[in-house]
């Protein structure tokens, strides 16, 4: 605690800006009945709230988003890319559909369809019951509710004579229209436009009834409904979406959710059909262009085949390779045959071989040449046999030689003709081989060009087929089913969502505690009076030597013991903050407490109003002795009384100091009971004669007054303390 004696009044109040829990406890003990009153009031308010407010229910609707399997151009492109091994892509997102279901435009459209800008209510005691689709009258207007800025409240009183009283309240409770005794249908002209009131099928003739109709613009109605309507995904593993809504009218809650789902399906179906129409228009244009391109591509392929005499390049290459192989074998065979013919001719032309057999007789492909060689060799064989048996001049041998010589020329001629024939065949095969080789050299370039033309034709043909399939797929969308398949139509929970008694009465109980507690906390923070001992401790540096209540003797024991324990204390001066408090009672209680402890005490009442025969005033002016002014009190202590204001001036005399010194010798304790310091002009004089100064403070004292009193005590530079009266 700050011990500085110069602490000012501002410092005192600054220290009170935080909660003092001791002060708060005091306020709670003192005003405990506030909590009972607050509890009763809050419970009553909660009961009225429960009776006045209609029960509200939670509504749900569950739909399943049907995902398209490769539908549309996007899906078709994915399928085509998949066919060409270019990957595939996933389907749509449920989050996108949630954005549509929670869109402002969709909810506003549902509001317009159901006419929710008009809220019909009927008065039934403390409650206002919803008359959605049950109202005996209905409102209509030529005003565009989408542009209506300020709403209005129609109060309609149905009379038994069939007429109505109408009162229309606008913003800030202003009256826009008021008229009684209007006939139905009635027209009400407002600043925003005219409204017409008509009967409905629920109107009953002669019935008296009070109705309230709140009319708002679509924008305001959307703001109200968007707070209690939302969509959510119950599971990330499914394509399901659940719609939530809360309302007091069961029919309206179901109608709103069902209407939202219906309009969502209509909108999405319309979007799909619009998309399909655009895609079909694009496909038709593309098909027309692709038809001419495909015809041109096929024509180019035809011209290429015709110009290059190509049918099937792979088959042709196979045939060419087979023919080339056979042709090569024939060429080799003919070359061999020509060599044999040349060898035979050379053999016959050689004189050494005149009568020798031709060594080559096999492998001849020419029958005439083979027969000539065979006949020639037969003759040579016969001559050889004859030559071995006959002489050289034998006629038969000579005849056979002539025959051989003649036949040799024929064989040679036959061989030459056979060779010419073989050479012609050989040249023919060589020419054919050149043609085959040239054709094979041209095949790679022909094949590349053919593949290009064929691939281009096939791509366009596949694209043409694909577009035809997509056109049929988009045509089917005009009869497609709903995208949002309804799993559960709108339904409401059995238990009401609001008001719940446990929450309402629980909140009331909390408020019943918090409200008085906050008030008491504010009082504890901002109070300007000293109410408890802790308040006093915060304002002074002096010790609180005692705290007394109604039983002053019990409270004075602590003060007495403190004074007895203090050495050199014989004279105790007591002063109070305000004169209404008085110190005589405290002084008497302290003196009685000293007497109980076998201590002799005397009380000098400096500000009394005694009517005794001899008083303090008489002694101070010399009219009485000390013994004559001392009287005995029933509490076991002596008392010196004064007559009041006159004694105040006499206290400053030397005679009073003589009295105090005399009493100090005859008594253990002398108690000087003074008055309020502001009215006590001899306050400082008495203080100089005292060994200990005690201030008396009652609960309820102003902080400001006490601070002045405390500053006066500090100025005395005397051991001081306070006695606090609870």
C-alpha cells in the first residue's frame, strides 16, 4: 500500500476502477434479495416467452446428384481422348450443385412462387399463429415486390357485418393508412403502390377475427429466409445433398424445400437442354463441313490409287518379293544353261574331241538338244566298240565315222539354236527383274503417301461417326430425367427445434444471476461511500484497530487489547467524520471494556449536552472541583460531561490541560470523546494532549469526507488508528 502522506483524492478514486471482491461480497450479502427478485422476473419472462412464441421445427430434404457418364461435348471429348489413349477426366462436382442450391436467385424464385413476401398471422391470445394457405383474406398488388424497398404491416380486423377495419404501419411505426368499415374487396393505397384485399375459400361470413399481414420486398424476405435455410453434404463418399430449413409452419417448411428442389431440377434441366441445343447446332455445322472434307479426302485417296496402280500395298509387296525371288532363280538357271551350251559347242569344235562322247548329258531344259546329245553319244559309243574289234580300214567303221562327222554339225547347230532360245528367255527374265526392282523401290514412298491419305480419311471418318453419336446423345437430353433425384421429400423432425425449455429457462437462470451480479459489481466499482472495512483500508495508511457492530462491547475488546499492549498510552482522543455519528457511545463501550479488564477509565465528553449539577464547563471556569464534576456511570467507569458548544472554547484553556494531567494520574486511561473534525474547533488542541488518536468511521460515510478527515489526522503526526462501525 502506498504510504505516502501526500496521496490525494484523485489517487483514491483511481484505485477504485477495478473490482474489489471484498466489496462485491459485501454488496451480495447486503442485496441478496436482488437475486431472488431477478430469478422470479427472469423465470416469468422465460415463461411468457415460451407461451408467446410458436414452436419451430427443423425440416430436411435429401437429393442425389446424378452424375453424367461422359455426356455432352465435354464427356464425349473425354471418351474420344480415352479411345485414342490420351487419358480421361472425372465427372462433375457436388460442391458446384450445392452452390446452385444455395444461390440467391434460386431461393428468391422459390419465394416468388410461394408468395412468401406475405406473412399471414392470426391473433390467438398471446400468440400469433401462422395462417400460411389458411388465411381468410389475401393481399395482392401491382407493385413489383422485387423492387419494394420498405415493408409494411397490415392489421386487419374482420367484423361480423362482413366489413373490415384496416390499419397499415410502416417503418418506425409510422401509420401509412387507416380506415374502418371497408367492403371486400378493398383497395389500400400506399406510397409504394396499391394493395387489394380479397376473400379466400377460408373466409367465414359473420366471423370476427384479427389478422396481421407483414409485406416485405423479395430482397428483405430473402435475407430473412437465408438465415434459416442452407444445404450441406452429409458424406464425402456420396453425391447426396441435404437441405435444411427451420419454420413454425409445417406446411410452409415442406413447401419451401420441395419448391427449391423442383426449381433446381427445372433450372438444371433447362441449362442442360440449352447446352444440348448449342452443342447440336455446333455439331450440325461441323458435320456439314466434315462431310465435304471427308469426300475430298476419299477422292484424293482414290486418285492416288489410280495414278500409282495401287490396291493393296502390303499384298503387292509380298507378290513382288515372291516374283523377284522366282525370277532370280530362273535367271540363274538360264545362265547355267547358256554356259552348258557354250561348253558343249567348244567341246565339239575341238578336233581332239572329234570322236569323244559329249560329257554333259543332264540338266538340259531343251528336249531337242538333249536328244541330239544322246544320239551323238550313242554313235560314239558304237564306234568305240567297233574300233576295238575291227581294223582302221574297216568299212563299217568308216561308215560310222562319216555318220558321226555329219551328225556333229547337226548337234552343234542344235546347241546354237537352243542357246539362242535360252538367251532370249534370259533377257526376258532380266528385264522383268528390273521392273520388279524398280517397283519395289517405289513402294516405300507410295506407302508413306498412302498411309497419310488413309489416316486423314480414317480420322475424319471416325470424327464424323463420333459427332453423329454426340448429336444423338444431345437429342436424348430433351427427355432426360431430373438431375437432383429426390431421396426424401421435405419432412420435419418430431421434436421442436425452438423454443426449447431447457435452453430458455437455463438462459433465464444465467441472466437471473448475471444481471444483479453486474449491477452489484458496478456498485462495488463506482460506489462513493465506505461500506466495509476493506473500503476503509484502501483509503488510509493508518491501522484499523477495531471493527464494531451492534454488540459494541465485543468489538471493543480488540481495541482495548491493542491499547493495553501499547506502552505509554494513557490518554486516548476519539473523533468522528460527521457530527451525526457521535463518539460518546464508542467512548463508553471502550471504557466499559477497560473496566472489564480491571483497568480504571474515565470518559471526558467534550461535545455532550449534560444537565448535571456540575459539568466540565463549571470546572473550567472555576465554579467546581474535579471531584464534583466526575460522575460514575452504570458501566463501571467515570464520566465528566459537558454542556455542549460552550465547552469547545474552554478546552483551549490551560485549565483543561491541568484537568487532563490530573486525570492521567488518577486513571489508567483517559478517553477524550470529541465531535466531528469539521465542527470540532479544538480538534488539534485535544490531539496534542492525547497519546493516541482514534478516528471513528461509520459504514455509509462518503469517501470524500473521510479523505479530508484522514488528511487532518496525518497532519497531527500522532500515532493514530480507526474504529470502523459496520
